[in-house]
C-alpha cells in the first residue's frame, strides 16, 4: 500500500475531487516541510494538548540575546529604509574585523554579504554555482532538499562514527580524481549539526590540500564555531583562503535564530560568486532587516560582554554534553564525543533485536514511538542522510531556560565546578527527558 504525505497527499486529494490540478515544479513535488521546523511545530501542538514533551528536536539556542545587542536593536527600531543588498557597511566592517580577530582570516568589508539567515545564503549559492554538491553523511537537514529544489546533483560521502563522522581527505580525493576538472562545491559544517563533532587541525590541512588541488569551492559552515566547547574553533579558511567561503550568523552563538541574519565572507578569487549572489538577492529578499543589521554590529564587534556570555554558554553546554552522553553510554547507546554546538548523535543499534520485536525497524519509526511513549522528541538519522535502517537520532539538548541557567552559573558556580544538581534543578527537562529515554530502552 502506498502512503502519500506532504504535497503528494494534497495533489492526490484534489485529483480525486476533480478540483483544478496542482502543477508544481517536479523538484518540489514529494518534499515535506523541513524536519527541524516540523518537529518543533508538532511538539508545540502536543504540549497544547496537555502532553509533557521534552523538546530535543529543534536546535534553537536556549540562551537569550546579550542585552547590549538587544539595546542596539531597540535604539535602531525606527530604521525603515532599504539597506544595500550586500548589507550595511558598518556591519560588513564589523564582520571583517571579527574574522581577523577571531580566526586570523584576512577579510575586507567588500568580501562580506549579509542575508536573512545563512540558510538563505546557502540556497542562493547553490542556485548560482554550476557544479555538484558534495556533503558528508550525516549533514544538516536542509543542504540536500535545497539542492533538490534547484535541481543540483548531490554526492553524499559516507563517514564513520569511529572517525567522528568527518569527511576525510582521502574520500574527497577519490571523488575528485575521477573527473578532476568537474566543478564541485563542498559544504563543511563544523562543529557539526547533527553530531557536535569538529575537525582537528591536521584534518583541516589535509582537506584544504585536496580542495586546492582540484579547485573545489569550500563553504565552511561555521554557524556553531563560536560555541566550540573549548573556544578553540579553527576555520579551514586559514589553510585554503582563496577557495573558502565562511558562512556564519547570529542564530547559534548569539541566541538570535528568529532574527534571521547570516553572512558569507568571500575571498577575492570568488567575488564572481559573490556578485552573482548579489544579483539574485536583489531580485528576491532585496535586503536584510535594517534594525537587525544595526544590532548585529554590536554582536560582531564584541567586547568583554560577548566574551563572558560565550564563556558561560560554552561551560554549560560542555557540561550538559558530558553528563547526557555518559548517561546514554552507560546504557549501551553509543554517542560520538561532541566538541561544540548543542547536539548529540546517539546510535540505538545495541537494541536492534528488542526494537524489531516491537516492529521498529527504522530511525523514523524509532523516533515516532519514543515520542509517543515517552514524550521525548528527536529527529531520525534518515533526515541527515543515513539509511532508514540505521537506528540513529539527533538529540538537541536545549530544552532549558538559558537566561535562568546563566544567572545560576554566575551566582552559584562562578568559583566551583558544575554538578549534576545544576542539571536536575536548573535544567530539569534535560535531566527528566534523558532518564525517560534510557528507562524506555532498558524496559524493552
């Protein structure tokens, strides 16, 4: 029996009722809403129905936007004029300074393009660039659907948990050597969504050497770079500056996901790509919200308030990752060690036989039944490029009051280590949700 979902279901229903046909672009037919947004909306719906839901699905920063950044937004709330398509000059100057200060990557204001979220900029890049898209498995949920909408050829590259699900230079070499002159763009997201893993220095240098050899365009998606748990993120642009576009924004490290502001930093060698993207931007979103661009200047210029905010955020995320991962590992749930962000990528393969006895054979079925029976909302590994039968899921440990957690950290843990009491008392949904998950598995 064929089950139709999303747009296909709508098309079938209208067809059976003899209504006007829906003639959609074939690249869009069959697509569903972004899984991260869908799980968030579903969680809200279940909560409104009285269910207790542990929201481990959507990867939204739990921390508040720093107050000086909010104050700048208030000050510039009256700004209503269209800004330049490339973005506010003052903001592009701040981002250029940020790149040089934080990553020692030489960037000029003319190298920077501002957009309404890095997601939109990645989409436009795929639209204007003529070539294949290479992404490692697993990868963020929107890279592949974006490529499909545009009609871009995608080459997934398998990775292993033992290597932290990283793209290796050897595998990139094998892909490129078969057709060395073929245009290709590689999206490298690290610390990774969904795994939280990152790349050590030697791996970045090896990847950079292969990319340079075959003139691959690298998009270094560093949206989680500033919440590397040790504050030690390194951009691959240091080692392949002429071919790397740095993608960043405000959503993850500044807690401003809903503000929708992203930025691309191009080397001068790729200004032809920048210029093409500017043309498309001018015919689509026109420019990014003016008040938010002014506020972003304060964020990217930084200062002691941003340093303190990031130090505290990293400390909390680092501790949560350590404790949750240990609890999962103690129950035979394998989890790669994360280095940044706020994700874990557990493998439930140890329970395959018990799950199969309950009729659970895929990661989608696994996440569905866990949500139904425990209230724990996660995303299945299939959404990130894995095969359906691989019993993987992404757990976003963000279901806590970040403002409260930062306050408790400052008041009670400024001069001592965090303890499990911090999670139990100040991040209770994280503690309870993890307990619910492991209890459910051990009772299979």
